[in-house]
């Protein structure tokens, strides 16, 4: 029986949720600050796009490498180095003097941010060896991640009412300071006993593959065609080359043989496609609140916050469900709840049913994120927890990008299909009858998005239900200091 975690481990968990909150808030808080900083820096529309996207692109590209690097050089060491860099770069970002400077700093912040998520999750896995305690710790970690994402725009709105746009970046500094002071005291060091050489060609292949695929998906959502498809095709090809190399090299970045484990694969697939559904619904709902119901960005952020808070509530309550049912049953049941929540925006409109629908949808995903991520990192020996965590993080990023692209394109097709051929929306939408028709068309697009999300969640529930028991992986001891 594993030794239960004590007071030091739980205090260490409190320190670990700080970088989790940082990354989640940084991904969402910039949207409200964008108009103000763009005016101050004179950013063009293209530069604004790169200011918002450069961070997420680089995080997605580097998270695989950083997860494996932490396994090899030490997770605490990588976490503290990345956290320190994140704090310094946040200060530089706050005082950027031009759009190009901010784009470069945001990309550098992405490199630092990529060290944080897999390191925190891997350390939690090592600190909490008792399965029940580990499940509770991961649920707290996931709760902070989604609560941070929901609170980001709201907190940014408050800051922007009282301070300049740079305050959105400076808020990270106190949290980083606590991490750097308390981390060496409360967090143990873990690394693989036999690390081998870092596969640099594999790093280049994984980085290029993920960046090209994410870039292509985002551009596809913007309405382009040829360039995004070429980027996705090239990224997919490089991904296949990367996978082939990982199966042959002695020291792989990712152990792809883990996909032989049916529950491991099912949970990763569920994480990706749950991300697709949530991102697609989230995209349409935020636009619906502003474009159809006419709410301001800040009010829309407040109305949208229950989606993040719903996930947070679901992840916190998920461990309690395992007292009565198996984890797979809890995950599948939650996905059924998400499918039911998706039906509200599918069959109706108005602020109350739509907000209620996204809240129920998000609540149902809680067991997947809390228990599913625990199954992923628990399926590997402790020295490879960082690599497994990076798989889960990459799945989330790809799912979100895929959801915005594919569901966004579907919704756009429904919207434009509601108008007669030859209608010029940009010119005619000022006419009252066309404006009302545009609102009705967008509501129809939201309804279709709800149907797609319901089908995806129902399908994932069936997939998770089909998971069979596999033999547990016997972990080899990791080096601890």
C-alpha cells in the first residue's frame, strides 16, 4: 500500500496550482485587453491576431518536449526555471513599446508556459501515490485550471477599469514570486533514473507538426482554405514521421506503445473531442451573447463564466462519485449529462436557457478531466508521468483548435445559408429586416452547434463505456531528493 501524502504534500499542491492558474488566465484574459493595447501600440489587425495566438501556438508546440524534458532533468527544476522566466517575461510584456515586441515576448511566454502544465501534473502524480489522494489532488488541479480560464476575462475587465493594459500581464508576478520562494521548500524533485539523450530530431518534428496543425486549424476557422489545408496536411505528414521515429528510437519523447492500453487511448480520444465540443459551443455562445443579445464584452464574459465554473464544480465532485461507481462509469455518466446540456442551446435560445445549457454541459465534463487525466498519468511509471501529462495537454490544445475550426466553419455555413443568394451582408445588415434575419440565422447556427456537441458527447459516452480492464502497469521507482 502506498504511503499517504501528508501536510507537506498538500501545501505543495497549493503552490502547484499557482502556475496552473497563471497559464489558464493568460490564455483568456488578453481578449478584453486587446482593443486598448492595440490602440496604444498601433497594432494592425494581423498583428492583433498574432498577439493573441502566438502564446497558444508555442505552448501547444513545446508542451511535448517540456513534459519529457522534465522527466529527464527534474520536474521541480524545470517548473521553477519556467516559472521564473514566465514572471520576468510578463514584466517585459507589460511594458512593450510596439506590437512586434509584444508578439515576440508572447511567443517566449509560450515557451515558459509550456514548462508549467506538464511539470505540475507530473509532480502531483509523484507526490500523491495513494490513488484516492491522487484523484482528489488532480481534481483540485483541474478545478483551478478551469476556474482560472473562466475568471481570466472577468479579472481582466476589473483591472482594465482601474489600470492600463499592462496590468493584465503584471498580475502573474506575485504568483511566480510565491512559487519561487515556496517551491524549493515544499516540492520534492523527481526525475527518471535512466534518462538517455534528448531526441533533438524528435523535438523538431513534434514542434513542427503541432505548430503547423494548430496554425492550419486556426486559419481554417478564419475562413481561409488553401494555406490552412496545406499546413494541416504537412503537419500531419510530419506527425507520422515523428510517430515512426518514436517507435524506433531507444529514448523516445513519447512512448506511443501506451496506446495499446485501451482505457488510456479512450480517455485521450475523449479529451480531444470533448475539447472540440466545448470550444465550438463556447465560440458560438460568446458571439451569440454579443452579436444577437447585444451584451458588452465584459457582461458577456460574466455570463459565460458559468461554463468554466461548471467544469470546476464537476472536477471537484468527481472523486466522490468513485465511492459508488467505477471511474469509467462516472466519466461516461458525466458525458451523458454534457450531451443533455448541449440540447438546451440546440432547441431554444435566450440568455437563461443558453447559459444554463453551457453550465450543465461543462458540469458533465468534470469527471472526464478529473478522473480521465488521472487514468492517463496513472497508466505510466512515475518517471514518465511528464510525458503522459504532455499527451493530455496536447490533446486539449488540439481539441480546442479543431473545435473552433470545424464547428466554426459549420456554423458559418448555416448562417450564410439562411440568406438568399446575392445578399451582401456587410451592406444590407444595416436594414432592420436583414438585421433581424441575421440574428435568426446566427441563432440557427447556435442550435446546430448544440446538436453537434450533443452527438459528440453521446458518442464519447459510448466509447468510454466500452473501455475494458487492462493489467495495471507496475511503476518503477523514480529518483527523489
